[in-house]
């Protein structure tokens, strides 16, 4: 029994070193933990990982702007296009952008006037870091973000990944077409139960 538990422990450790799975999102990491040159003072962290984020099934993701310290104007990119209203010259903290994603590598990234474009679709990608959420920073509902992501633009040689910082979370909602049959079934069962109770009472 002890040998089995020990083997299971090693399996979990090996798995956690290669991938981090949260709900329907999977981060395949590569390399070792990275120490930032200075602190990412947007989210109070100085370590992170390089990796590539994938969705295990079709889902909807929310990308929330958390802040920046760059002099350059940077933007969020989704599906290879700059997102309207995401530029650091107009966006405000906690502004969110939704994207329907298919199962597979999530196509997001950042670009800016510093002359650098970085995409999660490109591996290895060392201008994007998945930042350790040391303070358990959460979304509007109070749930910690699945992942914090920082972009390091081309405007300066530092590597603190605070030139555009986002929180990534999954939008979990039952689609209306799927919810309606469930509701109809529940109401139907409730109606049948009431009829049976009435029949028993009248006898």
C-alpha cells in the first residue's frame, strides 16, 4: 500500500511539473520557474512560468485588464486581432473582454508601440509569463483568476512582465438551449407529483 501511495505521489509531482489544469483550462509549462528582474508591481509578484495555455473543450473566457506600468501603449490581442478598447491609453482596471474559444491552444497575446508582438500560440514564447497569484487576486465574484498573465514589451530591457497584465477566467454558465429542457423536465415532474397527491387526497 505504501509503495502504491509513493508511486502515486511521484506521478502527481511529475504531472504538476508539466501541466497545471484548472477547470477546462490547461497550462503546459516549460523551463523552470522564472525570477523577474524586479517585481511585477501590478500584482505584487516576482516569479512566474513560461507556458502555453489550452482549453480542454469549447468554452468562453474572460480576459480582465489588471494594470500596466509601461510607457508604451500596449493592447490585448484575441484570435490574432487587437481588441477594440483594450489599449492602455483607454482601458481601465477591471475592464473585461470575452472570447469564445475552441478546444486547443488559446489564441491570445499582446502587442504595443514598443515594437513587440507576443502570442500564446507561439512556443517558446518568452515575452509572456504566467504569474504566480501570490495574493489570490480574484474576479468580480471573488474567485481567484485561473491564471494571471503578464506581457513584457519591447520598450525596455527589464523582465518584470508588468507592461500589460490580465487575469484569465472561465465564464461558466448553462447555455439557455440546454437549460430550458432541464427546467421543463423539472416542472413536468413537479406537475405529475401534484396530480398524484390530489388523486390520493380525493379518494
